[in-house]
């Protein structure tokens, strides 16, 4: 369903009510930041600057954009054109989005439609339309608990690296629910401000475990006394060494023959590993399993380590982190695709954080809407749908979500 002007104005009115009531916190060093806005009437307004929170608040109430952004960078002249801004530095930002994680639930709730012929299906879009071979698709992506839990698992891995490996303090790192399909991690520290794109790419590579060679992390054939023996890292080693070991431990712990073969191991090696599972798990108390199973050599361990890197790396979006001019969503502002707000996550309660409870911006009232098609949605403790071609009275947060997604409309008397 295409969102008509009157439907948009209903959403915009709701957004305006939100900004009239709620306060939006200013980012640090806000006088040096560029602000940008996506308007409901389409089109982006950027290169804006604000001297105080009152002016921003007034702007939000008056123009009520669908999305609100600010620059990760600080500038001498935030309102000047890009090449005259005078870049002074930038926070380090990570974006973890369910789009980059293959969750099984996408087959249930995501829908794609071919831009060429209108053919469509569920799940992620194919590379080419099976019908007309077109490559342009419209994708309707939804986030569910499973998606956001897997995104959060990536955040936890990232945080562990930021605190343990990079040595950032808790005061320098903030985590947010993006309001849609993922999480943002902001690092505000003097140590990162001056880093250019290439340096940030190095950080991304570290976090993603790109270009890791196990050889440089202790996994090798050690030759002595005429015999070769495989040695490798221990569980408590620092940085990626320990991560490689812990990942291998995890793989062995819940391995099946099929899983091991999917890592490229032969059936014979898979069987050997499973037969010796207890022995391998116990071996971590001593030197680890690397040299103890006859018939499992260096090449097999390398394959297990590759699987371990995949488990231990944090799936961040490279483009976001390396862009030193990036605009990012502002805390407590609404996401135009959902009506949820970008929400700060308390680091000490991150495990329990529920985006579909704490990210709700519209907590009061109900709205009657006609829903064309929506998957099952869980908000708070309540389940809604799946719905198809029916009028329903829904809590405002759910109605706004469906309206933002373009799968519902309000009755004419309400717009
Ligand atoms: Zn097609
Ligand atoms: Zn999902």
C-alpha cells in the first residue's frame, strides 16, 4: 500500500505529539555537530547546526521530520558545505543490523517484490528474480525478537573487544537500540577522535576477524626431538588468541557430525573429534586439544579455527564505522520506519533489555486501522496478528508501526 499524503500526515501528527512532550537530549559537543533530517514530504535536509536544545526542540515540533540525525564528526563550521566544514574529529560508531545476520526467522517475516515484474516471495531477496531475471527488488524487512536477540549477541561480542582488547572504559561506550532492526554502539573517547578512515577500517577488520592467520596466534606444527606436534592457543589467552581457543571449545562442545563436516572437515575427522569429545574438553585444563588426537592434524584444526573466527567475530557494518562524516540517528528520536525511538541501553542490564518494550514511544491509547498484511508482532507481552485485510483496534505503538511500514491505513475521519 502506498502511503498517501493524508496517511503520512496522521503519522506526522503522532510524531509531532511525541516531540511536543518528550525531550531529546543533545549529543556531546553539539555546537560542533552537523544535524540532518529526513522529511515526511521526502527529501533530506542537512548541514544544519543548533546552538542549544531549545532550538532543536522547536525545529522538531515545527517541521516534525520522519528521522533525525547528527554527525559523528565535529566541525569548525558544521553548517558549511562539506569541503568547507573543517573536520576536527569524529566519534567511533558501530552499526549492528539484523540485515547482516542470517536469522531463520527472516523467511517468516521478510517479503521481497521484484521491481520489474511484481513477482515476490518470503525471506531475503534473491540475486535475480526467478521470473524475469531482474535485479531490482523492494524489500519489506521486519524485526522480531529473534532478529534483535541475534543482533544483541553481536553487540555483546563487540563490547567484550572494546573493553578487554581496546581498553575503553564503560564511560566511553554507549549502546542504543536503533529503533528498527539493530543496535548502535558509540565510542566517545579522545583516543578515537582523530582516527581517519583507514585506521577505522583496521578496527573493523579486527572486530570482524578479517585476515586473521591462526599461525600468528600460536597454531602451528612444533618440531622437536624428530617429531612434529600441533600446538595452539589457550582459553585464557589475550585478544584473538583466547577467542580462537574459546570458539573451538564452543564448536566441539555442541558439535554434530554434520556441523563439523559443514566446516570442511572430513567425515573421518568429524567422527574422531566426536569420539574424543570428552578428552578434548578436558584437555583445555592443560595444553589444549591441538596435539592430542592422533589423525587430527594441523589442517583440520585450521578449519576449526576458521569456524571459530566466524563464531567469535562481531558482525558490524564496515561502511558505517569507516565513514568519518557519517550522520547517525539521534538518541530518543523516532525511527520513520517503525515509530520506535532510538533507545539507550543500560550496560549493566543489557542482557534483559527488550527493544519491543523499552523502545516504545507511544504508550497510550488505541487507533483503529485497516491492515492489509502484517506478520505476527510481539510488543511488550502482547502478540498481535498475523493480520490480513481487516479493521482492528490496536494500541497506538502497534498501529503506528504498521502505518510506518505502509501495511495499514487509518479511517478517513481520523486523517
Ligand atoms: Zn521479476
Ligand atoms: Zn526475525
